[in-house]
C-alpha cells in the first residue's frame, strides 16, 4: 500500500516549513473541529406520523432502549426534545411538536421551536401532504433553511394494497403511485420540485432511505457532511463504502498526530498507542460492529445475534491490547520502510525524525488496514442481516406481524 498522493499533498500544505509543535497543534485542531462538528436535525409532522420511530431508527436504537424517543404514545411532544446519537454526542435529532392543528401558523411555530438551531428540517407524514406541510416548508425556506419531505410507513401501504388487490399487486407501481401523489399534492400547494422520500422505519434498508442520506450529504458541506455520513446507519453496500471513504480522508491526520506526539520532548519514541486504540474503537462503532449495534440490528431483522456477530472477523475488533497493537505497528513499519524513505525525500522535515517517520507509516498502514477490514465486516453483516434485500427495491417481509408482503 502506498501513501496516497492526495494525502501527501494535503500533508505538505499543512507541514510546509513549520516546527513540530505547530504542525501538531494544527493537525489536532483540524481533528478536534471535525469531531466536535454539530448536526441538529429537526423532525416534524403531525401527531402519529412516525416521527419518533424514524428518529430511533436513524439513531440505530430500539424504541425501548435507554435514551430512545417514546413511540406509539397518545400525546404529542409539547416542546422540542433532542435525542443524542449514541456514539456522536454532537449529533442531535430533535423531535418537534406536532403541526396538525387547524389554527397552525408556520412562522409562529418556527419561532417557538427556535428554528435557527437546526441544520435542516425533515417533514414527516404517514398520509397525504397537506396545506400545513407546504406552509411550513415555505416558512422554513424563507428562514434560509432546507427541508425534506418524508412519507413514512410505506410498508403499511404496500401491505394494505396487496390485501385489496392481490392479483394485480406490484410493489414498484404502488411506490410510484405514492410518490406521484405526494409530489402532486405539494405542487398543488405551490411548491416546485418537492423532494419526497418514501421510508419505512422498520425497513430502513429498503425504499428511499439511502437516497435521503445521499441527498442530505450532497447538500451539506465539509465537516457537516462527514458527520452526517458517520451518523446515519449504513444499510446498503454503497453506504458502507461512502462511510469508509469519508473516514479514510482523515487517516493521515491521525497517523501524523500519533507520530508527532511520540516525537515530542519527554515522550518515549514510539507511537501514541491509546489514541490509535480509541480511533479503532470509533471505527468499529461507526460501522455498527460493536455489540450493542449488532444486537439492535439482530432484533430488527429477527435473527439471532450470534449469526451477525460471526460475520465480524477483523482482528481489530474487540479491544486489542496495547501489546497487540505494538506488534501490528512493528509489522506495518517493516512493510512501510520503502514508503518511509519516499516520505523522507518528500518531507526533509522528517529527516530529523526518522523513527517518527516510520511510526507515521506504521500508524497510517494500521488505520488503513483496520478501516478496510471493518468495511468488509460491515458488508458481510449487512448481507447476513438483510440477505438479497441489500438491493433497494423488492419484496418486503413484515416479521413482527407474522406475514410476508410478497
Ligand atoms: N408499519 C409501520 N409503522 C410505523 C412506522 N413508523 C411508525 N410506525 C408506527 O406508528 C405509530 C406512531 O409512531 P410514532 O413514532 O410514535 O409517531 P409520532 O409521530 O412520534 O407520534 P406523536 O409523538 O404522538 O406525534 C407507532 O405505533 C409506530 O410503531 C413505519 O415505518 N411502519
Ligand atoms: Mg412521537
């Protein structure tokens, strides 16, 4: 594995002729700003539309987990309530009060829920979009924020339609009808090109969830995009790859920092292993390979959790000891001798830090190898969990209700 050209270029622009301490603090603050980037997502709609269930599904937690949004309750949330992402405390999904009353006034509503704190709004309905939804969307846009429409519970629609017309039932056609109907309603209310996503919170890997995630990521910038890609569950193979690419982008910073810290006066001349261990643990969580995430996924797809856990084969999973990491680092350093030499020739800066440079290469290789193996595991887990359903459309199972909508 070579050190990527793009990484070398970015490193060069940070390092230039600076001294170790300056570079180290610049890289640290780059990473800090990445890790503390906030993402505040407002989820709104009428009472019972499925807002809280959608929030829990996006956070990858079960309705009865600690910290989950309450679902299926009669009374609607009275004031905006934040739900924190289990691994990314700066990501919050806000359950907003319902918008269903006839006297609804969008501007007042937005003032009351403090619209300015949200990055964007998701407007949910489980039926048709109505005047209130359109009015809210217009007011959101007038305040300089983006909005997206989610038509929830489409699994229910499919099932109901199949019961009504079993002989002519075609899933793709029903989905198309729902989508056209939603768009037509919103256009009638004066919204041009509304973005509507069909979702089932019980089957996030189906329908439009991946498209919603891609659209949101495209329309966010820089750190927020990275945060969004990490925070949403990866329910398709393509989503796993996007998450991997987004994490890969920052590996050189982690590796450089680990090597700089170890090269600073007073530090023994080896890598900052605890920092690397923490990074590996974070990767594992981002790919949903930690125990809690695997248990949740197993419960969602009604499979025994050991079936999913058996798909996790990376040697980096499950708290590697410092010693084990050191061994891997030593192996990586040997593999990376050639790259280390190349690195020294590009950055004369490293000449005085030969051991540091080798450490950099070792850390860089370690993180790349770990990321690749986590992504492979995540892909295997998805395949075992959803089978061929990792393709986006098709038949849906409704295990909790004891029937199959095929
Ligand atoms: N079949 C199906 N049912 C869903 C889906 N999403 C939510 N539900 C069900 O719809 C009911 C209401 O869901 P909630 O998430 O509590 O709805 P809400 O919008 O938060 O409701 P309020 O807080 O009362 O406004 C619950 O019984 C959910 O299980 C879905 O995607 N498919
Ligand atoms: Mg609710």
